[in-house]
C-alpha cells in the first residue's frame, strides 16, 4: 500500500506477505502535497522480501500503532530493508512488534531513524515519538540512527521500548 500525498486514511487489520519494496509506504506527492494524519494500525506483516512500514518524504502527524512486522529484508541481496523506517517529522510509532529482521544475505535494522538528501530533497527526522515497541532478533542494529549531508535527526523521543538481541 502506497499512500502518496493523501491525508486522513486508515490502514487497519490487514495481513501482508512478500510485498515487493515495502508492505506500507507513506510519502508526499512530488513534494507538493504532504502525507498527513494517517493511521497504520493492527496490521501483520510477514514480509520475507522487502521492508515493513516506511514513513518517508514529507509524512507528518501519522500514527503507527500495534503492528507486527516479521522477517523484513529476507532474501533481499543488495539493499537494506528494515522493519520500520522513519525519515520524516512529527509522527508517533508505538506498541509495535518488530522481529526477525534479516540476518542474511544482507543484515537489516529493525527500526531506522534517518535524515538524508534523496533525489535532491532534504529529509529530516525530527520530533518523532517512538515508545512501547518490542524489538527482538534484529539481523543488524535493533535501532539505527543516522544523519547525512546537512539533514538532521533531532528532538526525537525513544522511550520505554523493549529490545532483545
């Protein structure tokens, strides 16, 4: 499911398996219309191929809650595909379970908070609240944080998450 430049949508109680790039991606539309106030709730993602949930390119004020993401990145040989990717601002990610992200052939992070330039556009990771999540058996880092170019990862709150290697 791609939500592009659209607001106030509910993606709830779905089962995904073997989606290509990602099971659920949210992004703006050609940098004109933000992707705001969406809810991603109670979904089960047994990915095996791509990533789980991506909040990228102008996604704001979105709630990602009580999802279960398993096996993200398995069988992907040349590109990282994690459980939940946050490259956006002012979102809430809570109560999710992320487990068994790929260890091989390419190890993947369970959750990433990233800031970087993509196709000439700055993507900051600012003011996100990440709490009450459970992460276990991550193929690489459980929580990966990175900022590149002149983009910023700042003022994010990671609280009360349970991480088990």
